[in-house]
C-alpha cells in the first residue's frame, strides 16, 4: 500500500529535515542544561566549602587567601580589636594557633611595650634552666633629689633571690650633667647577700646648691642558681 503525500515529495523532505533538526536541538539543549547543573553544583559546593579572596570568611570551614586581610578603622576600638574565645572542655585547647614555614617568625609586632601575662620560657633555643642565671631580675632604687650631702640608698632583692651583680648611677649636680665630682662607695657582692647599698658624697669643688641624686642597682637571681 502506498502512503499518500498530499503536498508532494518536496514537502515531505522538508518536514522530515525540520523534525530531525528539532530533535537534535532538543538533545543538545538537554545536554547543555545538564552540564550547567553539574558545573553549578561543583563550583557551588567548592565555594561553600572554601572562602577565597573577596569572599566572606566562612566559619567552621577552610578559607584561602593570597592577599593580606586587614581589620582596622580610623578611630580603632575601645579595647581589643579582635577577641577569640575557646571554651572547649579539653586540656589542649587554645584560642589562637600560628603556623609558618620553617625558619620564619610566627608573629611580628610594631611595639616594644611589655605584654602582661605573656610568658616566654626559651631564649635562643634554650630553656631558662639552661641559661645559668635563673630568674634574673634588676632592681633599681633612687635617692631623693636635693642638694644634701652625703646620700645613701639601698636596693634589695625580692624574697627568694640573692645578689649576683651591682651597679650605680649619679644624676644632676654641676651643670645638670652626670656628677663627676661626687664620690661613690658601693657594697661588694658577697655570696648569699640580698641587697646593695650605695653611698655618695660631694667633692669640695662642687657647688653645694646643686641638686643631685644617686641610684643603687641590684642584679638578683633565684637562690641556688649555678
């Protein structure tokens, strides 16, 4: 039985070509949509797991950056600019960990001010117990500043420490400079002693109306230090 083609052979060829093209476009569209979904899922998951330059800092996940991240402002903050708190019940928990490559300093600062509560137990790779003088401490005491002569002042070591070194200094006097016309007598370092006394008196060449003062310096260390 012959199939009738009412519009002629040319119409049938055109229709068949059009249908084939539509089916090919349909398959291509499905492929592209599927590929777009897969890429979106991959890059979406990657960006959600890893924050990068210009992205928000994602807590609880890894973050990567190749540029410096700065936190600051013109007026700063009243108190700490950044506070980290770790209240985990374990015994090995810290609020901050700094990691660098071998040979690099883990931190840099722009101030020489003392940081309260920051303890250091190693100097040049040695423990404090290996440095020979344990618990080294410098104690300085100054006399009143006036024109009296003589003067005497004592610097004492804290409890549990003994004297391992001494020193003195004189301030004021003639022309307001270090007083070369003042004679100083200082205690010797006696093993087991805990203080040093410095006495000073004016030379006759010094005007008696000049004001001056003397300082006693005691270098102390933990008793029993080798």
